[in-house]
């Protein structure tokens, strides 16, 4: 994993970020017994002396302490004494590191550690005795060289600038699994009290604003988490300071939350957060506990974690979230909706197995996905979207499967089994389609277009779905693909339902997906 993931062991596990100043000693010899009340008056040096290390700590974790501030050029571990020496490329980098950690106590494996200037101006190590440490250092340096766009000493310029705002702006790249407000709260709370969170989608990307009580907490979270993955190899955090210094949250629901004001209403049609569900959520998301030193947020079973996040929002007593594949969709337009239209729309986010429109309540349907992760993905992307003019609500159902009608019983075509459908997008393991899952957007991605079909044909076809085509563009290298923009997301949803798998002739069936691009 890249150097971005090496930051984990150091700052990530710090449960508190209090402002207690670091105790620094300047007594004659670095490895002499520490005297706690020495003043911080050691002369700066690019060699730092680190004390009170946990017994089982690794070279990588110690190196990770220095990485945000610049290149680490040498390390010496004194395992028996729970101490280490770390040499940085420049004195400036070492000064920045000591200053930062004197405001924010560093923790390794949940234990506070202490950093001070060493009396040594450089580290001379016997490489035969120190081979393991040197090997780790070389590996880390190699990774850093490939990952850091900035040459020179500072890997992350932002690491050394003082935090201006307690509010962070968070963008999530490669969002193949859903990320909920509660998942963000779980991760960012490790750096201090999170007061408020607002989530939204902008430019087809999931974003959030998150406010701490103190800018130092925001600085520490940015330092440790920027560039990290929430789940294995996806959902990458991109973090900046916001220009805002205070967030104004009106509603507590699954899009926004003010933790200082549990009395806020849940807003229009949003489910209020039931206190019992909130308590259940705290238990469920222990899946997000940060494991190993080198993979800060890499959760081995992302599907289970996503499902646990779902359980927090729609807590179903006695139903394990891990394998819940059935969704309940309500507020449907009962005049228009069919099992086929639900199959097509929900099929953008997973392989729909069965659909049942409820006989006694035709504005509601049960949809069974192939696995719990797909149902969570469909829920997070489609809840609150407009289909046939109505805002649909998507939640996890308490049912484990969708029952088919008994043999010979006519249920007016309300139940349909799509288990063997050739139209499943995600049948092949590792299919490229997993990388192209985006929230509903006005811009659609079209593929499998035959050479005989021109732009005008496609514009006419899509205009006939009842919307307005605002823009169109063939891919330069490949005329089998194009982007087409409708005037609203609702129109694009309608067009996708009507035209995905449309036969364009020459045995070409049009494929339609939501795009993250705009034209």
C-alpha cells in the first residue's frame, strides 16, 4: 500500500487530541533515565529521540510518525528500552514535527509517546545489526518516491501549515461501497469530538462538511486521514479545510446531524433517528474499528461493514444486517411502476433477483438483490430519488427473501423472478462495471452503439422518453460510446428505465448507466 496508508499507525490510533504539551528532556545523554520536569530547551537537531514506545511497536509505525513532515533518512530502534531514534532529511522538518507533536500528543497503539530533539546531529548505525530497520526504511522510501508528487523534503505541505478552521470538507473518490454519515462520524471521532456533519452530492460526488470543536482536531484528522481508504482499495478520503468556520444544521437525519442538539426535527419525510437505533448503531459499527498499523481504515469485509452501517439507519431488531438482501421500496407511482422498471433501475447498483409489487399496497414493492452489499448500495443511491414523478423511499426489509406465488396462482404479474436474467450487470467477478457505479445524474453513459446510429437518432430516441436532451457527445476514440445529458436527474432516470437494453438493430442492445462526467 502507498505511503498514504503508512500514516495509520501513528496518529490514527490517538483516541484523544488534548493540548497537553509534550515533555521534552535535554539532559546530557538521550538514553539516560528520563526526568519528567526538564524544560523544552534542547537544541534543534534533525535526529529525534522517541520514548515510552509500546513493547510490540514496529519500525514502520515509528517511521510513519515522521512521514508527514518530510523524508525519513535513518532509524535506530532500542527495543529493550522502548525507545527509538529517527533521523529526518532536514532540521526544518524535525522542528516542524516536534512543534506539531508538542500541540498534539502522538499515540502509538493507544499509548502516548514522547518526542524530543536528540543530542546527536546525525545517526550512525551499524547496518549489520540494524538490517531489518534499514530494509523497512528502504521500502517506505521507495513507496514515498512513487507516491509523492512533490520532490524535496515535505511530502504533504498541508501537514505543516496551521489549521485555520475546525470544519473539514471531505470528498470520497472511488465510492464503490456506500459511505454513510454514521461511518464518517465513527472514523473522524478518533481525533476529537465531532460536533456537526452535513453530507451532500455535488458534481456527482459524495461530499461532506464535518465540524470539530477545535481546529487542532481538524488538523490532526486531515493529517492522518487524507488519502486513506475507508474500505479495501476504495472509498478514498480527500480532505481540505473548509472556508466555513461554523455549520448551520437544521435537521438531524441521515443527511445531516448536529450532535450538540439531539432535539432537532428530522425534516421533510426523513426518518428521525430513533435513540434505540442510535444505540444499536454504536454496537454494529464496531466493524469499523481500525485494525492493523498499516491499513488504517482497510476493513477486510467491506460488505459487512456497509451492511452494518445500514443497520444503524434502519435498525431491525433480531435481523442481522450482514446478509439482508431484500429492500422495501415505498411511495411508488402505482399507475406506472412495473417489476421490469424496478429491475432496470435497481439493476444499476446490483443484480436484482426478484421483484414483488405488494398486492394490497401497490405503491410498495420488495426487491431482492444478490447480496447485502448490493442492497445497501441501491438503498444509499436511490432513496429520495424521483421515479415516475414521485420521491421513492428505500429501506431494508425485514424479509430475508421474496416469495414467488404458488404454482398456478395468478398474481396479475406483480411478482417476477429475474434470477436467470441475461441483463445482470455484475455477474462476472471483478467486472469493470463495479468501477462505474455512480449516483443518479442527469448525464448518462451510453455504450454498445452500432456504427449506423447517428447522434440525431439517439437524441430523438431519448427525447421520446418525455424529457429534453441538453447535450450529446460521442467518445472520440470509440463511437460505440457516448455521453448524453437530460435536463434533470428525474428525466435521466426515466430514460434509463425506458432505454437500457433497447434494440438499436444489428443485434446491438443499448447499455445505459449514470455517469460522473458532465458535458
